[in-house]
C-alpha cells in the first residue's frame, strides 16, 4: 500500500472511531435509551451538551500538543479514551456517570481528531497534496453509517447498554490499525501536475466569520442530536429513524471531496454559501413535511454539508487574529454546539415534539448564512479574485 494511502486510511479510521462512533453513536441510541431509562428530552440534551463541552475544552487544550511527541501522545491517548468511554457508557445507568463519560469522550475525540488531522495535513502539505485531506474526513461518515447500521439491525434484540459495549468493542479492534498507519512518516513527492485554474482560499473578515461559525455549531448540533428521535416520534415513518442516520453517514463520505472540488471551481466563500443553503433546506424539510422522501432528502442534504462546512470555513479564517483564527473559530463553534442540544431539549420538553427546536435551529443557520454574506461583502476591494 502506498505510504500516502496508509496515512489517509489511518486518519480516516481515527475519525470513524472518535467521531462517527465516540461522538455520534449517541444519536441512533438515544430513542432506545429514552424508552429503557425513561428520561426526557431535557436530559437527552444535557447528555449531548456534556459531550460537546468536552470537545470544546479538548480543542483548546490540543493547541498545547501541536508538534512532535506530545501530539503523538494526544492522538494515541485520545483514541484509546474515546473507545473506553464508549464501552463504559454501557456498564452504568447513573446520569452523573453518563455526563462524566460523555465529557471525557468529547475531550478524547478532540485530542485524537485535531492531532491526527495535524499530522496528516502537515505531511500532505510538504508534498503539495493538501486537497487530499478531504479523504480523511470521510471517515466520520463511515463511522456514522456503520454504527447506525449495527444499531438498526440489533435494536430489537439488545438493550442500549449492550449496544454501547458492542459497538465500542468493534471500534477498539480498529485501534491497532489506526496506530500502525497514522505515523509521522515522510511521503514521496507527488507527480501530479498543478491545475492553474484551481481557486485558492482568500481570507474573509474574521469577526463576521466567527459569528457565522458559532451559529453553525448551534444549528447543526440540534439536527445531529435529535433527528432520529424526531423521525421515530412520527406515526407512519418511525421505521425510517435509523435509516435517516445511516443515510446521513453515507452522505458524509464523499461530501468534503465534492465540496472541495466545487470550491476550487467557483471559490471557497461561494461554495460555503451554497453549502449553507443546502443545509438550511435539509434541516427545514422535516419541519414542513412528514413525508418519508422529505426525511431521506433531509439526511442527504445535512450529511452532505455539516462536515464539509468545517473544511471550507477553516481555510477562510485560520490566518485571522495573528494566526489564532483556527483556535478562536473552534471555540465559537464549540460554544454553539454546547448550547444547541441543551436549549433544544428544554424546548422539546415544553412543546412535546421536536418541530419547534428544529425550526429554531434552521433560523440560527439562516443567521449564520447572513453573517457569511456580510463577511463576503466586507472583503477588501482590489484583492485577488480567487476566493
């Protein structure tokens, strides 16, 4: 296997484990957990927010392990902790322990993801192949789809506690492969000719972009937490609940690569605006329609944009604030995704269904798009047309 392929596969497996499973296995298991343990949407939102809070803290702390041995240890430790906390979710029914485990899981996923992405991005940059990083982020979709499929097949046969342990154990079997493939290795120089027509990212004004990305964190997290529970609560289409999440994961797989190609043709800012339009439509579809086709299309549009929006945003803002743009944008995103499920959970408890919080999250995404358009409009005149 080619050295670059090994590196990308190791990164992809890492994201499948710590994001697709460690972070998002909670979504398809949530309806089953609610039936078995009897907690409401307010507690469900609290558990989700604990994980996002851990991710927020972990993304800040990961900045201190940006190079060398510290980064390697952060990657390995985060990967192991993610698997362990996933398994331990199945051996207790105590809410306080759940909150602690989900917080540590969030920390672990941030350490592993940021460290792994840093290793892969650095090595690809040295050979002029930065665009291939999109292949790594497809691992999130693979983890979502495969874990969602396991839950769908076994949901009637096992309790949620058993499924936490089972999926966590299966993920643990992949950890040695990720360790083997994702190493600080030098890659052979690429022989692919450069495309002179390719657009490159040009920075946007930072603070409107910060508002945009913070709103994205809040808006996306509501759909990502509650969409399966919403579909399963609707008579006539409840059987689609698990499939909606599986389709979401499948849609993630090619999304970063496809949106990257779009960005290189029409500009990164323009591609980002189009991705927001698609995501807003996807979030609103289950609000305005109870049809099965609307649920599936919503999954495709959401899965096809929520990871890609991150990969399009970072090149536009990472150089802001004297090079601290990546960290500050991540902080805003983390704050938004902490608040989203928590607020949505209380709205569900009051209204009795998930329609209102989903509509509210779509409104927040409209605000995100508006802030992005302000940023695009405020870009310095006379700069390069490449964006």
